[in-house]
C-alpha cells in the first residue's frame, strides 16, 4: 500500500523532504489535501533542498493531491472499482478516491448525479454497475446513497460521508451517522471526506485471495 502524505497540516519543507526520501527509495509519493499555493511552495522547496533532482510531479487539483511519479498502469487482474457520487459536490472526494486507486494500479470509473434525489438515474445505471468488483459511494446531506446501493447490488459497498449539506448536515456528521446506522447489512463506512481511506478499503478487498 502506498502510504499517503497528509499535506494539509505539513509545511512545504516537510512535504518536499518526504517526497525526496521516497524518490530515493524508488517509491511512489502521494500527497493529499494540498492547495495549488502549497504545491507551488513544495516545488520551490524541492529545488532548494536538492537542485540536482527533478521529481516527475503530477498535480491533481480536483483531488487536491500531488503524485510523484505518475501512477502505474492499471492491472487487469485486480478488476474495476466504480466510484459514485450523489452530485457534483461530491466530486473532490471521489477524485481523491480514484487517484488513490490509480496509485495502486486499480482501474476505476466515475458515476455522478445518482443520489437519492434523482433515484431514476441510479436505477438506469444498475446493469452497468454489476461488472464492478467494489463500489465506493460518496454522499453528503443524509448520506443515503450507500444504503440504497447495498440494498440493490451484491458487491462490497464502501460509504464515504461528504461534508456537504445545509444546517443539521453538520459538516458530514448526519451522513456519517446515517451510514453507520444503515439497515443494509455489510456496508463499510469510512470517515468524513476520506476518499483515500475508501480506496484503501477497496484495495484490501481486491487483493484478498480468491479461490482458483
């Protein structure tokens, strides 16, 4: 598993030093929760700390992440994960999940605007979802999407509460509590906005030994 570097509370100096250490060890570096301004500062720090090494950095602004080097090619043997979002407000968390999967050679597809407010759009996607090995469902508001998916489809479903919603949504707490209290058996739930954690839960499922 690629260990993510939590970038939000680290300084550009710290991030640059960790990326250089990973590069020297031949390992992929994934930095999560970085703003464009922090990415620019990290690039300046890398040039200051080691002027002779030019890291092949990739900035993924939608996922709020930085990767070095580029993610590997997808591995067909791992199968595909579908990442779903109730609406476009869930796109950033979904993008983090997809990038973390890509860093491990896992192919993924994105399906947005299938929240319970437009349930007919989800129903239209059911047949195409059956080929996925794992489903990751990102949802804010009351967070009902993972429960609906787990009631309709047999694959493992990983719910990601998203900090989107009015008033009592409370920064994703309502969605988190709703997913944890789900009546759909076997639903896995990660922390609020934790797209990376959902991707790692999916990876554990994909890498589990299967009967010949």
